C-alpha cells in the first residue's frame, strides 16, 4: 500500500511534501513529483502538507487515477 500523487501536483510543485516525509520517498519527476510505492510507510503526513490536495491513499484512487500509481512504479523502476 502507498500514497499516490495526482496530476494536480504538476501545476504547483512547491515540494512541501518532500520536506515532511519521514522516509524521504518523494522525488521530482519530469512533470510532477512521485512517491516511491515501495518505500512509503503510509503515514499520511504528506497529505496535509500538499496545498493542492494532490496526494491520496492508493485505495481511494478512482479507476482513472490508477495510472498515477503505475506512473510512480515506472518512475522508480
Ligand atoms: S506538496 Fe503536493 S503539489 Fe507540492 S510537490 Fe508535493 S505533491 Fe506536488
Ligand atoms: S504517506 Fe508518509 S511515507 Fe508515504 S510519502 Fe507521504 S509522508 Fe512519505
């Protein structure tokens, strides 16, 4: 399980989330930031730090948003 960053991040990218993550698993991609699903400990701290509410629990993703998790997995290889 992990938290996932949605496309809304791409318009903001101020990276408050990276400063609050206790395991440092959020990295900048070309178009947005991504959470490493293998390192995320599901603490949820980043959710409140994001000013555009771009971070959601994997289980709350809509079918359309599922590809954001796949993009994160691909980004971290
Ligand atoms: S705080 Fe939100 S919008 Fe800003 S970089 Fe993190 S996920 Fe993206
Ligand atoms: S839920 Fe916690 S561990 Fe996962 S990315 Fe957010 S702050 Fe980091």
